[in-house]
């Protein structure tokens, strides 16, 4: 194995980063946002989820960074495949787009959460009773501005694992295309079109 075809480290960094990003986000949506539902005060429901997401953010961004940097290295070592193997460039471009869109959606979800937290604290200081079902689901009397940001965050937080998961699926396709039979078929289709 030469230095040009030995990219296991980049693949490992990419895959571990993607696993952290995807798994952590799913855990957050399924667990963190709902964890405050057992509390009696709406402000505490928001605070618990906000604190958990804030603590997870460095790990989440490390996972996104590993996904993006590992993906860039994999593009560098797969340059000939991009040119020669049918489908490799298309799926690679789709995968890159999904990663960038997922990072953007993650940033927007975090921003939405910060708005919810700030508005909830403001309502608390003003003496407004904050009624929410959990961190992202408003109650019947939730102030409209908070409810708007809860809706935005809830939607975005469901989009993030979809994008991260689709990135993982594209990566699986790319890894499988390294098999000898896949490589030969892809090059043959590129050189000998129908």
C-alpha cells in the first residue's frame, strides 16, 4: 500500500465525526428536548435543554469538523476516481453538499435555541408565566415569539440528522465503489457509454 492509496486515517476521522454528529443529534432530539418534560416549570424545561445542548455543542462541532476535514482529504485521494469512475463525482458532490447544508442547519438550530433561551429568560424576568410542553413544543399560552422560535428549532433539529444520515449513506456508496468490481464497472461505463 502506498501513501497515495492509504487513506484509512482520513476515512476513520470522517466516519467517527459523522457518527458523533448523527448520533448526538438524534439523542438530543429524542432525549434532551424531552428531558425537561418531567419538570413542573416551563422555564426549567427550557433551561435544562439549553444547558445540555450548550454542553454538547463543542463535541457536535468537532464531529462536523471531522466530517468536513476527513471528507476533504478523501476527495484529495480520490481525485482519479472523480474523473474516471461513473457516479463517483456525482455522489461525492452530493455528499459534500449534504455536509455543508447539515452544518448550516446545525448552526441555525443552535441559533434558534439561543433565541428560545434568551426570550424565555426575558419572559421570566418580566414575570410572564412560561408554559411549554418541552424545549421545542409550546403550550397553549406560550408567548408567540417563543413559540415561533420553538417551531423553527424543532423543524431544523429534525432536518439535521436527516442531512447527517444522508451524508453517511453517500459515504457508504463511495466506500463500496472502491471494490474492484464496482471500480471496473464504473470505469467501463465512463469509457464505453451506451
